[in-house]
C-alpha cells in the first residue's frame, strides 16, 4: 500500500466493484480498467485474494486513518528536510558573502563601492544582482536607438522578469523614439507592463535594482562600471531618476501604431475596482506592496486620474475591466537585459 490518493478513474471502478457485491475476479477488473485496478490495490481500497484470483472492496474508513498517518509522516519529513536545506544554504550564503571579490573597492558610509573593469567581471556581477532582484529595476539609458542584437536578446528575458512581478521602468532620450525597431521593441514590453519614457535632456547612464544597488558607467572609462550599495548615495540616485522620470513622457503605442493598453494584470484592476486596499491587493495576488503601487501608478497614468478615488470611479465605469493588449498574460529565473 502507498500514500497515493485515488486518481480520477479509480472511484468509478471502486463503485462498480461495490455494485457487483464488493467482489469480482481480478481478470474482470483488469479488463475494465487495468491502471485503476492496480492503483486501488496499491492504495488498499481493493485487496487481491490469491487463492481464487479475486479482488475485494475494503471499507474506505479503514484506509483513511492509515493514509492520513502516512501523509502526516511524509509531511513532517518534508518539513524537516526543508529546515535542513535552509541551514545548509545559510552556510553557503555566509560563504558567498565572505568570498573575496576581484574588484577595486573602497569604503563609503559603511558599505563597499565596487569598480569593475572588463566585460567578464561586469556580467558576473550583474548576474548576481539579477538573481537577488525581487521588486523593481530603474534604468536610465541615454543615447539613441537600441542595438538590434541587444533588443532581440532582451525581449524574452524582460518578459520573464515582468512575469515574476518585478516592476521595470526605463528612461530613454529622443533618438530612441525615432528608430522603428526600438519603438516596436518598447511597445511590445509596454504592453506586458514595463514602463518607458523619453526625456530630451542629458542624464547619466545607470541601473538601480530594488533601490539596494546601483550600476553606473564610469564616465572616464567606458569599460568600467561602479556598483554602489551605500544607502545615502542610493537615495540621491533614486531621487535623480524620479526627478527625470516625472519630466519625461511619450506614448510608445502611438509611435508603433498599436492600440494603447494598461500593461496591468486584469485581476489587479478588478480588485482595485472592488475597493480593496493596496495592502489587501498585494496579499491577495502574492505581490509586494511596491509592485502593486507601481501598477496603480500605471493605471492612474493610463486613465489620467489625479487621485485614487478618481481611478476607482473610472474603473467601475469601464464595463468590468480596462483595455488590455490582446493575448496579455497577467501572470508573473530569467535575467533582465541591463543594456549598459
């Protein structure tokens, strides 16, 4: 006997055996459904009698207690295994934190600021940051059109990052909005939830992950990047990004000749229209409050609503749900293309 529960076809066979008086030949049962017969025998609901090659139905109540006990035992073992795994990984995490990094570094506000030179070291550090990213990425990408080879590789990875519930915001300069491949690339990601804007001013190339680490290209050496984790510096960099973001705007869907969508999961708009709070929505959908706040900001921008009350009122007036691009997947490890 095993701890497996009956499959979809097994109850029907069990009832048929009961209808035949609770006892049939093993051959008859196998002819009707061999897989279900063997499954019921493994579970213990049917007992095979050797001397006359028959099978007998057993009272399920006698099996329930044994199955429940076995399942509880298995669950306890899984919990113990999870605890052991967490302890083992914690040791590895401490080893990871203590491992020396081949970088130039200096202390700043109690935190290490790293300067990496060379593509290999740079990509290695970026992969580490991406693996720890959970909430948002803010990217400022000055210049014109994005290289086609980079956008092709980035599209799929960005979609997977968005599917994990991570908010992505990217700032471009006007040259990007005049390049058709870049416009099409941005429109595709905008439909999935990433937000892009254009600012006709100079700004620093940087990427900020979860407001915990910023990657800034060294202005004196394009091969080098500085990784900043100092909280005071991060507050300043985030403030600069938000200042530039507030002054920038462009409708990428209009540039691409596509209908404009919200890029927000339909479940979230339904809950918001129903009057749930930001915290309640985050709990219901298993998202962080910051991610939900980003979606709400996107909806306010889409509906030109100055207040949350105005947004809720407009959502209720949109025949159930706001417009969304065809085929949008509202769901949420992949890497985000940093494109630095």
